[in-house]
C-alpha cells in the first residue's frame, strides 16, 4: 500500500488557502480515479482506492498543519508502512507558482507540516513540492500562505491539479519522470502543428500548335491574300 498525504488546515475558512494546495492535490486524485468517500480516521480524513495495481490511501490530516506528523504516524503504524511508502503533497514557497518538483528525503526547509512529519516518522519519505511563489519578504509569508489563491491563479492551479491526477498512477508505481511529464503536458500542452501550405496546381500549358501542312506554294500564295 502507498500513503499519499495532502497537507493543509481543516475547515471552510482555510479551504482556498495557498497552504492547502496539498489537500487540493489529493482531492483531485480521489475525484478523478473514483476513490471511496472521505471518512474520519487517523486524526484526519481518508479515502481509499487503486491507482493501477497499487492500493492507495489518501490522507488529509486534520490536526492543523504544525501537528501533521501525528496523523501521518498513526496511519503508517496501522498499515505497517515505511517512509518509502509515503508521499507528501505540500506547498513550496521556493518554487514559482505552478512549478512542481519531486524530492525523496532531505530537510524540511522550515515548512511546519514537514517539520512535524520529520519529528514523528523521520525524513526519508517522498514529497511532491507544489510551487506557490514567495511574497518577497519573510514577514509576509504567514499572511500569504494563509490567504486564498487569487483569481489570476485559478487557470494554472486547475491545470496543475488535473496534471497531478493524470500522473497519479505513475507516481504510485514509482515512475517520477512519467508523473512529471503528465503534469507538464497539462501546464504546457504541445502546440498544434501549423498546416502545411497546399501544393500549387501545375500551370496549364498552352496547347501545341497543329503542324502546318501547307505546301511552300500555298504558304506564299496566302501571304499575298
């Protein structure tokens, strides 16, 4: 089994926040792949289903962001999972809006949700880093991540979430390159080929003149008519 964790804060107040893009990602996967209904478990909400041959549990911790590790650790212990079985979807200030990167293990870069997961299960789990951009100054970070995506963000956000759902099966089987390619195709679809110019019709040739079968005497006589 794989555990896909979407980070965010519970409740309608936070639903559209930039900090909740992890929630949005796993919700898109559940909707697109026909997962079961969300139900309360492991201090969060879970939905189960399959991505190809893989059984996958989607988890949205409801402990608030800075205690996310409690929920993740509980789910892992119940299913006897290792960090290698876990992928966490989270917002990333250091990536431009709409950019996505995969990472296995490493530090938490000050992200409170990752910091909590580190404390409960270690750092060896996988992450899908979802770019939301940076407000420009560290003092502006908290209000920025806890505010809703702007109207101008809605198109790229919708494409990003559709791409994540498209590539979820590849991600579950460990094919990170194919997963990222699925997202890229949504974010930057291939340009349609320009139609080739139609071939010019060959110009009509003037019909050849019929051979002059007059005798030399007739030709001379005709000149003086």
